[in-house]
C-alpha cells in the first residue's frame, strides 16, 4: 500500500489530538484539569511542523516573554492579558480596566523589538473567571481537533486562540486555507465568533514550502 507524503504525520497528529480531547472531556468536571490537558497535550501535537523560520519562532517566544514581564507593571490585578505572537505579529486578548489601559498595553507591546504588527482585541471588563478560561481551553482543543480532521488543510499551520468563546486564528496560510479553517472553527460547539488574523501567502509560496516541510519530517 502506498502512503502519501505527510499522511503518517497527519494520522499521528489526529491520534494525539483525539486522546487529548477525550482526556479533556473526562476531566472537565475536575477543577484545574481542562486548561492543563488542553494546553499541554494538544499543543504538543501541533509543534511538529511550523511554516515559520526558526528565527521567527525564537523571536515570537522572546516577544511573548518580554510582553508578559512588562505588562505586569501596567495591568497588575486590574486585568488579564494574553499575548500571542506568530511570525512577529502579536495578538492581544483578555480584559483591561479602561481604554487608557488598553492603549498603554498596546503601546508597550509595540515598543518590543521585532514586533511587526499588533492586533488589539482586549475587552474593557473585569478579569475573566477560571471557569471561563477553562471553557476557552476546551474550545481551543475542539477547534484543533476539527482542523486536524480536515484533509484539505494542514492543521499544524494554524495557531488557535480562544477568549470568552471568541476564536482567533493565526498562521502563514493561503486565502483558501484561511477560509476553510474559519468555516471549520465556526462549526465547533461553543464558538461565538471567529476572527482571522492571518499572514497570507500565495499558492505558489505554499508549493515551495511543502517540499521543505516534507524533507524536515
């Protein structure tokens, strides 16, 4: 039997994700389990393939660490800010006290070295509850599983962030891939809204990336 390139990787990722979501479902009634299982087990399955350069991946991690350190002094206990960077493009989600704090957070993140753009999706509200964050972690897991089950796209090409039931999709993808992923995410139970925060590449760019990924695998 001939196996198509990438089929084994797709199957492996799907199996890992299936186990992760099953664990989440079984443990969802136990306080503290949802976020841990969803974040660690599911996230690990998607770390196998990345369209970003190694340099971009390193810088994204550095941006997130620097932002977390700096924002603590601005937000304190008056808010809850999540910072996600993908290919030097930063997404801010969470809650802040007022418009002034929202602007201060954005300005501080923009000042960090290597940040290209900032999408400020912060809400002016009190910090979200642990229950809300656990629910978001479960939704993220379900979206990732649904993307892995879609054989017309590579689930590993997407970063999924969920805040208060709103799903944000990041990644280096084509318009076609982005539209498919958004449709898939919108069909997941519990999802309120889907926002695409993609960096688009052409189909030609995608064809040039795929052989490099196959070689690395």
